[in-house]
C-alpha cells in the first residue's frame, strides 16, 4: 500500500492498495488562494472540486480515464443539473460508476465534495 500524507488533518489525499487508487473527498478549494468558493455557483464549485480531483489523481500517477467510481456529496439535490453538466464535461466519454448522496452542510460551507476510486494502471 502506498499513500501520501498531507500536512494538516490526519488523512491522505490518496492511498494506493490492491491495484486501486482511493482518493479522499475533494472540496472546491482553489490551491494557493485565500478566498473561499463557498459563495460561488455550484457549477464553479463542481469544476474546482473536479480540478482538485484531477490533481490528486495525477500525483498518484493516473488520470481521470482510470476512475472507475465516484461518490458525489451534495447539499442540495436541486443543483443536480449543473453538477451533472460539469461532471459530464470533465469525464467526457468515460462513465465511471457514481453514487450521489444528499447531505447536510459540508465543511467550510461548500455545496459539493467528490471522492473517487481509480485503477492504478495507466
């Protein structure tokens, strides 16, 4: 098993085990910026969470094409259309299995969080 430990909270952005890459939930943080996207549209938040997912996948040596499953956590299921449009643009022809979970408030006031499982083979 391989993992990367981040400074800060006690978790790894990803762990590799059993031929799979398990990516922790990605919130729509903008790396290197002090401003929050919590007040941004759900489309903007989704695009940033997916960009963060891609960055973690790449640090694990894989990309979006290797994603086999995602879980999308939403605070408001009425936002589904906007989220699905951003998700479709990100994954293109790839169609990983997906579970969508309606939640209460997410950390830092965000509207979305996305985790993923990918194959470790490129």
